[in-house]
C-alpha cells in the first residue's frame, strides 16, 4: 500500500512540474529536484509531495502514520500555499591567525563563538492555474535577507519552464552547506560590492548568488537543461549596468542497468559575467573584472539495504547504508580592466579553482553520517591568498519530520599569498551545531 501511494503521488505531482531536493536525496533516488520543490531548479519552498509526504515519511527516525499525514495542510486554499525554512547556528572556534599561529593549541572558546539565526525564510506560492505560478520568498534576518520573487510559466508540452524576476541562479550543485567552497569562492567578487575570496580560512563567505532576469529550462529524458540571463541583485533599482551574467547548466542522472540500486549523476555549468567600461556618471573608475567560470559535478549513490536499522521494505524509503558521494569542481578566470585599482595591479589575470566533495551515509533511519572536503587555490597570482582546505565530519539527525539537528566539526588549513613566507598550516578548528526547522 505504501509503495502504491508513493507512486501515485510521484506521478501526479511529477506530471505537473518536472524536480530536485537536497542533491544527495535527488541522487539516491535518481529523481529531479522538481519532485519535492516548487522551483524547477530545486531549493526553497517544497511542493506538496515534499512537505506532506517525503519529509514525514522518508526523513525522520520514526515515520508519521497516514492519518497524521492527512492532517498536514500547507495549502491555505486551492491557489495559495505556504512554507518556511528556519535555521539557528552555534559556532565555537579557536582564534589563531596565519602570522601568529600556534596551530590547534588555541582552545575552542565560547568568547569567540556565536549563536545566530543563519536562515529565516518564509515562502508563499500563488498558483492561479496549473500552468502559472507566482513565487515569493522573504528572509527575516540580515544574513538571509535576500529574497526571491518571480513568475513561472510551466510549458507542459515541452516539459519545461520560463521564469522571470529575482531568483537564485542555477549553477552546479546547491549543497545545503552554503559555505562549501564551490558556493563561496566561486561567487566571491562577482558583484562590485564584494572583494575577492582570498583562499584563507578566515575569509567571509559569500551567500548563494541571486540575480534579476529570466531563466528557461526543460527536462528531456533523464537530463535537465537551464539557461539564464541576469543582472546582479540590487536593493535600489539603478539605471546602469551593475553586472550582466549568462549562466547555463546541464545535469543528468541514470540508474545503472546492471545494478539498479546505484545511480550515477553528471553535469556541467558555465558562467560569463563582464562589466561595462568606466561609468562617467560616477566620476571615478567603477569598472570591475570580467569573469568566466566553468566546471563539472556529479557522483554515485546507493539506495541502501531494506529492512535493516529502522528502515522499511525499501519500496518507499531509504535503505540502511543509503549513500551519496557527490563532488563539484569549478575554475574561474578573472580579468580586471586597466582602469581598476582594486586587488592587484590594473589589468591582472587570475585563474582560481574550487572543489567540494560531500559524503552522506544513513547509518540508521533518520540518522546520517556526513563528511566533506573543500579545497581552493588562488595561487596563480601573488596579490591575494593562495591555497586553502577544509575537512568536515558530522551528523544530520531528523528527530522529527520537520526538525533536523546537525553537529559538525571542521578543520581548516590555509596558506598565505605566494612569497609571503606563510606556509600551509592547520590553523583553525570549529565546532558547529545547527537546528533546522522546515515545512
């Protein structure tokens, strides 16, 4: 019965809009993000399948009964649906810098730690018809204050969509960890108000990137395609070009024909962003670098062993030791105009590289062991920082269907700019705890 209900819900909602959840869940089941999320490129508000079925049945240590599921009502009416993501974080770090480092001898301290609301997003979906949707997402804290507001037309005959407004741009994997180096370093310096992410363990990460413009996409067989043209997000509309971007992405997943418990994933992304010449209205050099970015991502996953460690028969749940191993590798070429007086000499070029690898293994129903390795290298220029690494181990526990608790330990190492005399060192450790409430 459970498998029949799951199949019917998947067919019904998947037929309305093609899907992607967290990348690891999408990879394990070989499903598109559109199955669980309103946005065809994933992230943000959940579809009814995601909030009413996937979350209460697949994620928690103890699944909800169908009677309890029937009482979950995110729809305020036939045309209005709501949702939310609330994430609170606690951090404790040591405070050694590269130049004075005594390595990891500095103790973790509550005095250098913080407790903050890392994410607070409220979602609203207005759907006048099956073919059209108006979407709004608003952050309730400064750290998550960037909003999304767009209209989306569903092209059912083409299995595609057209989106216009302000939205998070679709490049690579959208790892749940917004500090993954492919999400921080890659987007650092894209906008004129951001400096270069210098490759050190102490650089401030850049949030996931948002733009204003249009996006079109389609799903053909097992592959998703999307392309967008945007300008940088601005809180104050301006009659000038901050920066225009073209972004393209292709992604495919497929079960192995000789071992259907395994799914392979592969994709690629491309970005082109160039600033115009110096703006004479401002009276000073305002031009910024031209940026080209490209990269690949993918991985392999295993649906798990049924009827072990709290799992069911496998028809509609993860199996024991369900595993996802995903990676992303990107390169970014920076070219600054001669008029710019920012980082480095005018007219300098940099080629940067970023990678993130994430491993998720379900060791018990609702309990995931997680490990990650991040690496970046800006060492091809002598004007900014060089190489950096970060190793992460932790857990993700779904104590309740909409409550995730994630303790993590992170170990950083970084090198200063070439010629600075600062060598590679394990110079920072961090304890992190997150409570994620979502619906």
